[in-house]
C-alpha cells in the first residue's frame, strides 16, 4: 500500500501504482508491449516530430529516425516521466533499433 501526501490530505494508492508523481503519468506494473509502443511512438511523434511512417521496429534510431544526442537528452527526461525509471547510458550502448528500445523499456517496467 502506498500513501502519497497531496496538499493537505493523504491519498491512498493501491499497489498497482508505482512511481506516481502525477496521476496520468503513473507506471502500471503490468504494462504490455503494445502500451509501451504506443507511449514511445506518441512522444517520438509529438516531442521529436518524427514521421509516424518511420516508426517501425527495425528502424535505426540514428540513421532512420534522425535521433541525435540532444534528442536523446529529451528522451531520457520523457522516459523517466512516462515510465518511472532513469535510462542508464551504458545500457543503451547496445540499443540500435526502435524495436530494441521498446524491448529495453519493457525489461525495465516488467
């Protein structure tokens, strides 16, 4: 059971919630792959302005999607907010494709 202090009262949150800073950005323990893909694709389209047609699991992050080091800084912040964990740069060295990025996130929220 988790209790969060909100203003002058405490809010009870059932154990399904984890890492909640804002209710709509709470991490659900049982998030499935399709939910992860939807969230990742949404922020890539909205925040980094990547064309939806390019978002395929085999797409290379740098070469096909044009994600550079400045974009990666944005991604780190967004992932922490949306999924509730911090990306470790040493773990991302092997992540080359969008599908591998989905897998990386899935491994952290499972």
